[in-house]
C-alpha cells in the first residue's frame, strides 16, 4: 500500500498494487478509509477541517465526506462547532487556539460513524530567523538552479521537531498583449483590463521536515525549502515565497516522516511496500478501522521574502525566455468581417493582439498563451506585492 500527498492530506490516496509477470497493476482490494486534515492556530480566523476518503487505484478523484458533525473540544470544557461551508470542508466561527490549552477533534459522519483525535497540546513555534537563496550553475543542465534555505532556532530548546509549508507567487508577463476581445459574431471591443501581466500562486506539495533531537542546540541552519530549476519561468521577473513553520511533537513528526519516506520511495513498483500511515485519529465505532490523517494545534510562524533575477545574475544566472515559440510565431490575420467564423472554432486557443487598417480592419491573432496569462494566474496585483 502507498500514499502520495498533493496540497496537504486532502489529496492523500490509498493505493494498493500487486506485481506479476508481465508487470500489471491491479486493485487487489479497496477499503474506503476516512482522511482527516486540520490544524488549529493561534490566529483568530475560520479554521478548516478537511474530510475526504481514499480512492481506488489510479482514480485521482477526491471523495469528500459530506454531512458530518464536527466539533473541537478544549481541556477547559469549551466546545466549538464547525459548519460545512463547502463539500467536505468544515469551518469554525472566528476562533483562536491558545497556548497552555489542549484540543481534541470529534467527528460523526452522516451515517453515524464516530471518530476522535488524540488530545493535542497547543505548541509555541519559534520565529523563522532568515530565508535566503543561492544560485548554482555548475551542476549540469537538470541540476542548475536556485536553492532557497531557511535558518531557525529555539533558544529554549523545547521545539526540536519542525515542519514547513510554502506558498510561492510570481509575476508573469506575456511577450504580446491582447488589447481586444471577441464577444461573438463579428463584434470586437477593447479590453477593460490588461491580460498580459499576471501573478500566479502555487502551494508546496512536498513534505519538508527536520529535527534537532540529536543535536546539542535546537538550531537549524541552511535547511533546503525549495529548489527552482534554472530553466523555470517563475524567476523571470519577481518571485515571492511565504514560508510557514510548524512546531511538532515527536508523535506528529514521526507521522510526517513516514509520509515523507513513502513519497520519496514510491518511484518503482519494486520498492518496499510500507503500508498505511496512520495518524492520531481513531474510530470509536470500529476500533479495527484505520483512519488516515492528523489533527494538530499550535502557533504558525511565517516569513515572506522576495527575489528578482538581479539577485542571482552575479553568480551566472541567465533569465530564461518566456516560450521562445511566441517570438517565432507569425500572427494570423483575419478581417473584421470574418472574425466570427474564425473565432467560433478557435476562441479557446487564439486571442486578438492588435489591429491595423481602416474600414475592413484586419485583426492580428496570436496563440492565447503568448498574450493572455489569466489562465495561469490573476491580473489583479496581490495586496502584499511590492
């Protein structure tokens, strides 16, 4: 059995494989197991608990768990009831976890199954001291790129176990603008907003963890968080990384370490099959039922940094071009009287870049990816961008 993680535990899938000659993948058995993901922080906000279920082999569909009753209890008797605002996503009212308290998650599904998490202590998390990057251009084509590191330290020596997530945002500028938009028939109007300048955001998919349990000091230096290949377009203009740091206890660290190890070794059918990775959720209805996922609580430390190509050009970094095919593309010219017929067939792949002439105006069309970046990001500048 294997798992892989995509954007947190919601995408965690239970896969079961068997190998025969010739190599053939079959679904031997399928157990629909509940997956739970949730982290209560000290920030006053709507905290989310995600409930889903495992899928069959080769089925990437996320099967959400709808209609459940979800509550969080603290050790002083307080109870917070969550609401299902979208399928499988359960949210608290505006609420904040507090240091010194312990929390426990209770779930009852629509069909009456009951689940309980272990009681977790709300953990303090030290600040991230520094996030910085280096460019390496002498490692070979596939290994050249920018490595982003962080330093952190807990002078009290009480943390010892760490996990990180990140969210990256980067600017996109297409080589050509699309100043006009087709609205049907032979009707074309000016765009009210440019679509050649966007900001895209991606979240981390890999599990990044570390421990200082075997070190004298609770200090982590130059820990790799993100590698960006030299050929990647994300560093072409400006790039921002928001790093989130979580303090773990030993039990939660072991859970994340097992998930990490499974994902690191799942490249071959002939790897050791490690079995299911169970978290701190148990079934009260059926003690033999396996439940996947983890509920935890603590302060989340954050640090945002910005990088531009000029930070790395002294080390040999060369800014990659944005799709060289765009510079080589010869525009398609269509007269205004024929644009409707053309766009009926090609509106999903082509955009109107410019016009020329008078009377029977000629429209110059380019591939959408050369002049419209809104399918990759938003053309609204993020509030944190500087």
